[in-house]
């Protein structure tokens, strides 16, 4: 019997006296053909297939197809990718652990062994999404916010502590430690993994999937990883391969260097705009070119982080000398660093100067051409040059401020006995926040130095600005303190508020009451400036209509200027003590100043902060939990409830039910994000979720956010499609989660209408435009519609992660024929929908959909099935991916 390619490619590598076994790409190439110009990211996938070749999920043909990709830089083939590990944050992680616990209940009910329900791949869950900026602007802010976080989230934290004990290969990084992506970059990521297998130490590339779309930040370290929905992540941790099509790879060539005064944030906003324009949805982006020789790893991380904003699956930087330097700086062992270098060079994964891989398409940027930029008012790809921000603010036709308004509005308000005026354009939130920039010492030091220079010049933050600093890890506090910049940031109100995502995910906390009242009184259009990656409508704060992404030093500058209509390039930020105007250029730190400050960052800081990364605060350690294999569910809990997804599940799947006479629950436009669909942000008292909490005895001040209650399906299904900015075209002129119940035409909250349809036994459909489900990976954007009774979504196009999540929850995604839209069909939302031959679905095949209009006339469309792979079809036929996994466990 001849040897498989996997067996033939086995080789060994000696590093510092330690022998590692590995699957050699050069050896495989002897049979596959020359792979030297395959993009490095594709070589990581190739090694993955080679190592997992089993003749079933991975065949010799799959491996050959990936090697042959070079011929036309495209391959229309499904592969099964098995990442080494899974990364979770707590908002998306809690429901995953709820599902694991519910799966144990289902296995128990069906007579199986509950101990089989365990992660089969290592899982790290970092609690980073639960801290809210309630307190700010003083030295007590951090302690107060952490205290409130522990109080509000006690039930969730008890549950996660139980999960940490109950499940194997599941570790939890406690609250108050850092953002999952930065902890991953600074500590968890290894670049090359190794593990004992059958008595051998096997080395292989570090790969992962994460339940946060910004998992891509780790690509900066040469680690292939991207965000998936919680549903896909659960499957990966339960040993299921991630089903994917061999991707196209877009090359992005970087040359030159950034000019003085230009930051990594300016660079990433430029890259994001270019790649969005180029079109990279569902594709890998790989950075190459000699500009990488001097591009610091923190700058690479800033670019890799924003892959979801430019639409790519990932933004990959190959391993090189810069990678090794960063690993040493952050305290990785010398043995690990040497292994990374030796393995990467042996496998052809090392970036050499002058490398020119084959790409599907490519584009280039001379970094010397980048200029100071923001992005706004509501999309991360809408880059605006610094001097053009006032015009962008005024010109946005979507802003109510421009509707037939002649004079600028101004509302007087009182604070500490003084009268101030709040105007249109006022900056009411200035937040140094989120993983994009808070991993980057150069922009954080620049912010601290700008604060120092501003105070020296006699400038102060405007009193209506809520300022905050939420670093990605404790190391940031250490190096700002070592550079003696913390006092200056504090003096401007940028006190530490917590180590977590805060403002970028909508945890900006309440504005002071007098500011909120003034905004409401004047119906003012105000702004938030944040160093984050997301600025969608309604995301940052319900009263803030325009949101602007900017570098940390520009966040500080806008806190000083106080208004988006100030041109920071030509107008003063304020006056010095002698009444002389002070301009941004007067206080912007020099490259030499920034470089001197960055030199304060030391390896000892990383070693100190990560020595006890899993320990947590005394409050965390004092949480007591049961030792039982199944969770002790509390029927009174409003945070953690046993999910109903497996209630009616049987050992064998039933045939897929036909979709007949479906009603349209919502008809939506283009670029509807998962923020619009999934419950996110604060819970309004008068909303269905607010009413549910009130009925269960929860006081309004204790509602917490939707994200913190993701472990309770009752809250989440009530908050699905409830975003304050969503526009359902069935109810023109109305914003928010409202629909019409057909045929009686009654206007209801979407949840209430869905429940009425369920009582009537009517299946539901959602109609949408282009890029349905863009934005963060949110499992509740698929779980919520499933619980509401949505069976099918028909859109012009889908964002990658959301499409697979819909299938993972047993919802059918269909695409309108080319050139056909809800507009061209003149849909009103009163139509009934029949989906034909649902039992004969084929990946990417044609599916006939019949529309029956109010007058009884019918029209049949040939839609495209967006179940793209055989694996996805298997999940759909099992009524979802988790049902499929449970049935597998019961069979073995």
C-alpha cells in the first residue's frame, strides 16, 4: 500500500537540542509541484490540510487543488480547515458556554455520556466586554467601574467560573486584565505551536478562530486567524472543521515610510478605504513589500485588526525579523523565538526582502503619501482628511442637522455654577478605546505627549466632553507611567476607566444628565471621537448621531477643540494663558519625542503583568461554584437560562420542513449590520426586553446591556431587530424595531408580531439589500431570528460570517437573481413566500421562490442558494451545526 502525501512529508527539525516532528512543505512540493510563490497565508492552509489528511474530510485532491491555486490565483473548491485553538470574549463566549452546558443536558436526556461534551481544541475566553464607562474623569473611575462590573455581572461570572472547572481545555482570563486581541498578541499567540502527539513533539503553525471579528489582529504576528460566529467557533472547539472555500488572496504592497506627524491610525484608515474600494469581501489580504522592513509590529497589528472594516477574512503579515523582535520584547521564551525562526525558514513561511508571491490581484501604497485622517460620520471606510472634517460634518445629507436648517443651534446648560452653550457638532465623547490602537505604544505615547504639551500651553478639555482611557492591557498603564505621561492624561480627564472594549462596543456609559438634556432639548447633532474601529449609527451612544474614528492623539485634540466643525489644520484649539491662539501643530509631539517615550516599553512589564494572567482580583477568586458536570440552572436568573434550541431534538434529523405561506417580518435596505439585527447596547425600559426584565423584578438601573445578557434567550430574542436606527421599509418613516402584522396591518414591535405569527403557525422571511449582516460576528444575529421563527433570508448579497451563522442556526440564505431587488419587484411586505423543492437543495444551486401578492397574482424568482459547501448543507439538514455535533457524539 503506497504512502499518503501526509506520511511522505514527515520530517524533523532540531532547535537547541530539542527535536520537533513536522509536516514538511518542501517535501510535499516534490509531489505537488513548485509552491515557492504561493502566498505565505496559503502555505499555512496547505500545511493544515497536509497534517489533517485523512482521505475523508481532507483528500489528496484538496491538497493538490491548494498547490495548483497558483495557476490562476483562484480555486473554486471547499476545504476543511482545523484551527489549533479558539479565542473568545465574554459577550460571545457566554452563549457558547451556555450552549455547551445545554448540549450536556441534551446528551443526558438522549442517554449519552455528558463528559464527552468538552472542547477538543484549547479555548481561551477573555472577559473584556463587560466594563462600562459609568465613572470617568477622576482617579476613582477605574475602581468604581470594576466594582459595578462585578456587581452587574455576578451571575455570568459564576457561570464562567463553573465552566472553567467543568470543561477540559477551557481557560478564562478574568475581568480587569485586558482586551482579548491584545492579550492574544502579547501573550497567548505563539506563531508556531507544538504539542506531544503519539510520543512525538509535533510543531505546526499557530492558527485560530475567534468569536470576535477583530481576531484578525493576531495576523500581525504571522498567526492565521479570523473571526467567526459563536456558532462556528463552538463547532471548531468541538472538533468540527471550519468549512471554507479556498480563498482568493489580494496582495497589498507597502513601500516607503510614514512622514513625521502621521500615525498608524492614519495609515490603517487609508488602507481600509483602499481595500473597501478594491473589494476584498471573503478574501485573504496579505501584506508584502520592503516597507515592512521597518513597519513596527504594533503598526501591523493596527492594520490587521481592521480586516473586518475593509471586508477581508484576514489581513496577514508573514513572519520576519520584526516578528521575532516583538516576541522577545513581550517576554516569549528564547526557545519559542528560536523555534519560530527555524520552523518559518524551513517551511518557506519566512518573509524575505524582495518576495513577490502570486496573488489574485494586488494594490500598492507608498506610506509617505498617507495624510492625517479620520473616518466618519458612520462607516469605518469613509476616510476624511483632517482638514476636511468640518465640511464632511456639514455635508452629510443623512444628518438631520442639514435638513432645512439655516442657523446653527445652541442650547445653554449649567455646570458647577457656570453657564455653557452646547452647539451642533459638539464633541461629547472623546475616548481612547478599543483593540485597534490601544495595542500600539507609539500612538498612545503620542496622545500622552500631546496632553503634556497642551497643558504646558495652558489648554484644557472642553467641559462638555466625556473623556476616557481604556487600554488593551495593563502593560499600557505601566509604560505610560514609566514615560511619566499618566498625570497629563489625567489632568485632561483621560483617566483610566477600565481594561476592556468600552466605548467602541457601545459601553460608553451615560452622558452627564445636563448634556443629555441639552442634546434632547435642541435635537442637536453631536459627535463622538474614538480611537476604535466601529462607528455605525446608534452604536456608540443613543444620543450621539455622528461618530468619528481617529488616532489617540487626535482624540485628545478633539477633546481640546470641543467641536467637529473646528478645522484642526487651520483653526486654533484654544488660547494660551496670554490669549494667544494655540494650533495643533504647536503641540504635536516630534518623532524624536515619541521614539524616546516608546523606549520606556520593556520586557519586564510584559513578564510582570502576564505572570498571573489567570488569577484575577480577590473578588473573582472568591466566587464559589458547584463541581457538578451539568449546570445548576436558576429559573429566576435573568442572565443565564437553559437555551431552548435542543428541546425538541431527536437522535436522528427529520426531513427539512417546507417553507409555505411565509410572511415578511422585515424588509431592509443595504449594509444592514449585525448591530442592527442583533441585540446590542442599552436596553430601553419600554422595549419588549425592558418589559420582560421589569416583569421579572429587575430595576431599570440594573438592566445592564444586551451584550451582558446574551446568556438569556428571553432577553435576546426580544431585542432582535430592535436597534433604534433600523429602518424596516414595511413601516416607512419609522426608525426602530417595528413591523406590520399582515394581513391585519397592525403596527407592532417586531418581537410581538413574530410571537403572533408563531401562534398562527406562520413561518417568517426577511428581505434585504446588499451586504446583509456586515460588521462584527454576532451569533445572536442568527439565533435571534431563529427563535422569532425566521426560516429564510432573501438578500442581494451577504457578509461572510453572518451567512454561515444563518446556516448554523438552520436558516436558509438565498440571493436575489442578478439585477433583481426588492425595489425592482415593488415589494410592499404584504406578499406571501413559498420556497420550492427545499429537500433537493444543492450548494450554490438554483432555488425557485414564488411570491403571492395581495391581489393574488404570483411571480416566481430563480434565487441562488447561499449554502456554499457540502458541510454547510449537512448542518442545514440537521437543523443546525450544534444538533449535528450532538448527534455525532451520540453515535460514538
